[in-house]
C-alpha cells in the first residue's frame, strides 16, 4: 500500500528499473495548468501566445496565428497559392499541410 500522501489522484505512479535490475515504483506530482501552445504541424512551441489579456494581444493576428508556427504558416500559404493558380493539384500537396491548405481555399 502506498504512503497516504501518495494515494491522491494528483500523484502519478512511475515505474523505473533500478541499477540492480529490480523494478521500483516512484510517485510524482502531476503538473498543474494548461500546456504551452504548440504548432499543429511541427509541434514547435508557439511564441507570442499568452493566456491573459485582450484577444488581440494574446496571439499573432496573422492567418493561423496561435495555431501554426511562422514557418509552417508560410509553407501553407505558398502551397495554397500554387493550388489556386493551378500549378499544383491538392493531391500533390504534402499530406501534413493539406488540411490547412484546404482551409485557405474554401
Ligand atoms: Zn510548425
């Protein structure tokens, strides 16, 4: 039976292999609060995204601001322009960008 302080659901059980070869259980407090915003495509941390303040100050006001990083956003916009001009078909766009490219075209 774990210690009383470790029986709370806010404690996370971690199994580790000790150098001796036996497995041991440790307890760690779960982290509180929301996680930092990440890019939906490359999972990079998004800069300029805050939790508090006015709506216009909380995230970049460009297209996909607060959702995609600047690199992925630029790539999506370029791919959308190519599809729009007929230089590329939507099937030729990389599948990770396709959903966002379709969002611009509609
Ligand atoms: Zn990205």
